[in-house]
């Protein structure tokens, strides 16, 4: 297993470098549903970041922190904020004013890097702001002195199949996300440097890299399938 993880990290890294040799995006290993041991193999093989989507699972796994930054990428309930800000170096999944308020209130001693989650496909079953809500949200974000908006994190519809039509659709969403990110960054809000664009997963990271991602979030293509109730 561990050789397989090393090989997969190496080949994904290689592919990213081919696509973006001068300024390659960071590679996040999404370790939800996988053990600390496997995650540490991926870290040793050279991933830049670890991503988790559940606070409790991350607390169990990362009581001793990993030797690289740990990012939260799931839906964060406000009653878990106080634990999340203790263990995560960044929260990529800000999806409401309520959540931003809660983090700001709980965090009077240091400035928490956060990203806005964008629901590009406007799917009712997904969290995240709609694309047109992002800029107004950022404008109002000066009212949270303990948050630093470090980037955008995009989620996309699952591809129904491998048809050309589906591929064109997802690539269009990625281009639009890149465009939205540049527009927001150009506002130059002091509280929102937005240096990161987190997008792309196992099945579509290459297109995300081409569309300007600075972080790709990869689970399955590193660790294989997740099992049972730990799915998602
Ligand atoms: C699970 C997850 C990923 C990784 O998905 P894979 O298809 O396994 O690579 C990326 N981003 C988020 C937000 C996730 O929940």
C-alpha cells in the first residue's frame, strides 16, 4: 500500500509539473476516510498540504499535528468552530455570514486564514456561496478583523459520464471560477489578498491546473477508494 501511495503522489506531482512548470500548484492530500499512517506516507512522498472534511475525524487523526499545513474543506457547523480553529491552519469552506461571524468571535488572538467556498454549479445539495454572492460577501468582510480571506475554494457538479459535453461543462465552470477569482483579487481588499484558488479533485485536477488552480485537492487518486460510512 505504501509504495502505491508514493507512486501515485509522484505521478500526480509529475503531471502537475508538466502542466505548470514555472509555478506549479500545491498538492493537497485529502485524507478523510484514510488512516494517519497512510496520510503520513503521502506527506513523506511530498504532498504540500493535508485536507480533512470532518472536525471529529481530524481531532482523532491529528491530535499530533502533521508536519505540513492542515486545511479544513468540509461544511463547518458553528458549534464545532472552537475545535476547528485549534487544529486547522486554514478553513477553506466559509459558506455563510453566520460561520464567518462565529470564527471571528472565537478567534480573538490570531488571524485565521479562510477561503470562500463557491458553489459553481448552483446545486441545492451543495454548500457554498453562489458566484454572484462572492464579491458582495468580500466587500462586507472588513467587519471580521480576525479573518484573512486567503482565497476561493470551488466545488463543481459531479460529472455524469465521460462524454465530451460533460467535460466541456466542467471546464467552463473552472474557467469561470478563475475569472471570478481574478476579479475579486483585483479589488485589492486589504483583508482579502486571495492568493489561492483551491479547485480540482482526482477526476478533474488537470483541467483545474490549466484554469489557474493554486491548490488541487486529491483523495482517491492517492489513496484509492474510501470505504463504507466514511464515504464523503
Ligand atoms: C473528498 C473531497 C475531495 C477529494 O475528492 P477525490 O475525488 O477523492 O479526489 C476534494 N475536495 C473536497 C471538498 C472533498 O470533500
